[in-house]
C-alpha cells in the first residue's frame, strides 16, 4: 500500500532574535491530525486508510478503516460499519484494547474498557446505531459484558448490571453499577474489602479521625500503610489540625498559621488568611503564593503543570509564578479578561482588537484580532499561544512575544494550526494536502 511521502525541508522562518528556528518536517497526505498529548500523528493516506505515525512521518501502527484521537489515545476500527470491531491504541500506536468491541472508553492512562453489545429492540436498549446503508437502518443494542483492561492486559469482565461508569485513581478503579452503588477494584480486578462510601479516593471518618483508602481498604496517612505515591492519585492529606501528612502518616507541613486550609492536590494546597485573602503553599509548608489575593485559580494540578496560577487582586486579574512568587498582569479588571493556562485575553471591543497578557512577561506589545491557548489542565505544560491578525492570518507566539510562526499569511487561519500540550510541537496545514510539523525541542 502506498504510504505518504515525506520531505524534510530546510525552512528558514522569519523569527525574532529571541526564538531559534524549529526543525521542520513536511508531509503530504490526505489528512493529518496532531495527538496533542502524545506528540504523534494520525495520518489518513490517499486510500483513506488511517495509521499512527511519529513526527517524522514514520509509521507506528497498522492500517485502519477509521480512527480518531481521544484522551491522548487512538480509537480504531477495522470496519467502516459499526460492527463491533473497535479497539484502542496508546499514544505511540501500541494496542491497549483489541479491535473486537462495539464501544470503548479510556478511563485513564492505565485503565481502558471495552463493551460487547447484543442486538435488542427499540423498547429496550442502551444504544442505537444508524448504519451507513442507503436505507439508514437503525439498530438497537444492549450492553452484554464489559471487559476491563489495565496497562493493555485484560483483568476482568463485568456484566451490564455491574457496570454503568468508572473512575480511576492510579492503580485502583471505582465502578458505579446500574443501581448507583460503587465498588473499588485493584489492578488485578480484586474487590476492595472496604464498603465504598461514594466514589472518592479516600473515606474520611471524622469521629475516629481515620482516613481509609477505598481501593485497598487500608487506613492511609498512618503508620503501617503500604501504599506508594505511584499507586494513588493523591499521596498527601490535610488533617483536621491543618497538618499535611504523607501516606505513612509523617507530618510534612504545619499550616496551622492559616485561617483555612484546603485539600492537597498535585503537591499544592490552597490557603486563606484571617483577612480572607488566598495564597498557595506546597506540601512541605513552603508558601509559594502569599495570601494577597481575593481569588486564586481552582485548578491546582493545572497550575502546577504550567508553573503559574491565575489570581485576582484589587479586582484585577493576573498570574503569579509558583517558582518565585513574581507577578504578571494585574492591569485589567477580572471581568474583562478570559483566562487560559498561561495567558489572559483582553478584548477591546470599541477598537475591535485583542491584547495578550502572558504569565511570564505581562501585557505584550501590539494587538491582534484574536488569541487562543490551551485552558488550564494537568497535562498542559506549554506556554505558546495562537494569534490571528485582522486579515485572519494565524501565527504562534511565545511568552515574551517572540514569533515562533509569524502570522505572515502562510497559515490562512487558526483552524490550520494545532499546538501540542507541552508546546514542543506545532502542526500546520499551509495548503491542501501539505502538512508541516514544527519541532521546538529540536530548534536549530
């Protein structure tokens, strides 16, 4: 089967002195999509077959009749019709779930489920499918069984009644059944000895002052707990006396000087002083963001990933660095901005322009028709933004305003430009059938 052909070009971009030239690969294909989580590509070739490729265009998987990217994984099928041939590949094209299911779902990077369906009637069904046949026949199905996979290995099977939804907490899976009851399983699909109290990772008993890890049934944050940080989602706990404990009950921080202390997330703890102002400490007790702000961002995992947290002081919005507490922004009213992971978008509707405020450098010079960037999230570490000129041309800038890809007309619009979550890869579509992959981690 004829594959895409590739030219590695020595393209010199008109960048500012602050930015090095990225390495660029040019691909020719019917369609190319960037997996923003895994930094790989989903390629549709000239025969309308799909496969996973690395950033140089080298094939990583077999061919599929259809594929799509979701949650950093590849959902693939061998048949164009909805016929129970769906599987899941990881971000590098390795099989996690065989192509033998009607429906699949990624619970986390470790847990994947596959549903087997049986035909039913319009009076009793879980899902309906309209086929691609000319008469648009509608078929109805009931879920028969649900196979559960951990790290690409099948660990167990649940019945329709036993499975309605699931949530993963590291090595442990919480399953909600059709009656609304919760059951926790370990990575071998062995049921927890603890009767689940909802779907939280931990059950806190205020009377006995014990915290039970619902997946393993162990009393956590106490001596004798054998859990490790790699097994759980959150390895720290804020006790009632405002101390922070690790899984074995060791005190890692005393935060009793604060008026209010909130739960630990990704090694960070939101705190509030007696004046009602917020800040952020880490789980060792070090104050990263002083209590000077009427509001700080709620997404602590996202802030940890990108290194900055959104905050409001005196009614104005900006960012505070988690590394050194330095500020950027705080020039515009909070209600006038839209916050991204490391950017603020400020719209001047009177003049029809948009200003950019970066988390590292504050307000940048110049204006654009529009800017966009990833919203805060635990997987977002990049600090690039897409900008659009008054003519609709798109480009990419960095935190100090450096032009990574100039908005000079090469990229017709922002829809033809995608950035990876770590900000190291940019995919553009400058013309039909042509795709350029920019590698910032291989800048020259």
